[in-house]
C-alpha cells in the first residue's frame, strides 16, 4: 500500500534533514532517519530502509574519507563491528514492533545524552588505544547500528575521547558506517527484512537524502564544526522524546 501524501512529505523532509546532518558531521543519517521512520512503520522495516539509504548516499563521500580516515584505529573497529552484527540482526528480527520501537528511541536518547555530556580530556590514555577497547567500541557501535541504526554515539564518543581531529574523525566515521551498513544489510537481507516495500521507499527518499548530503558537505567545506558532539545530539534527543511520548499516549 503506497504511503499517503502527508506521510511521504514528512518522510522526505526527514531524509533531507538526515542527509544534511551526515554530510556535515559524517554520521547521524541512519540514526535520525530510522528513528523518525518508526513513526510511520515498524522498526524491522525502518532500520533496513535507513541503512540502505545510508550506504547509497554515502558513496560520494567515500573518496575523500578513504584518504583521511585513521586506518590503524579503523581496522579493529570494523573487526569488532563484524563480530556483533549477527546478534543485532537476530534481535531485530525477533523482538515485536512496539518494544523494539521503544528500544530504538532509548538507545538513540541515551547515546545522544552521553555524547552531549562527554567531557573534553587533556589527552587520550593508553587505555583508549588498547585493542580490546577499540574492539569493544566497534562491537557496541555495530550492535547499535544493526539493532536501531544508532551506532553513531558509541563510535563518536570513542573518537572524541581519542581527541581525533574533526576531519579525521568524520572520515573514519564515514568509512566505518559504510562497512557497518553493508554488514547489517547483508544480515537483514538473509533474514528476509529487505522487501519490495523497502526498495520502493528507498526510491522515494533517495533524492532528498542526496540533496541533504550535498548541502551538508558544502557547509562542512566552508565551516567545519568545532565540536561534533553538539552537531547532532540535540536533534536526537528531541526526536527520541517525541517517539517515546507517542508510544506513551498512543
């Protein structure tokens, strides 16, 4: 059944906003889009759609990101993500829609609050670079990404703690989430979550997402953010509370 015009307009506006945030910050697209789409559809449909669009719309960012990413940090992050993706796919396919919608909102809310409240430190200690810590950060981010498209806050908290420069952190996040979205989509596809409806919705939302992505990239080139933690956390908090309020009164 095709969406109503108000629903389609709202979803396209959300894709435009999410694209702008990711083009500027390097992360946040799938998290914002999936959280907003749960207002229109169950998470088992919203999450694969958000991940699919996240992967497609990031193609134009890959070339520069591959040059500036912190590869010694990225490799164990991706390994940890790969180890956790299967668990996320199983949980998403097994938990009913209403509890999962609440889980999605709570994950995004807690991650946004943690990101917003994260304090600057003088320098990263050795513990921040220990292999187990990096694997754990990648695993937690990958699990949240597959379960709720909310892998941004765990990863960015870790990158911020390492005091990685904005350009390098943004590039590392873009490459990581391209790999994470690919792995999650593979697992969700095998679980039967990529339906014809997913591809139809993707066709409707692709252009506004690409436009937002281009606008965000244009803005980043002219005025990079001083701190990534203030770029997306307030939006996530507001949207998470909206979803939770809707579930409470609905």
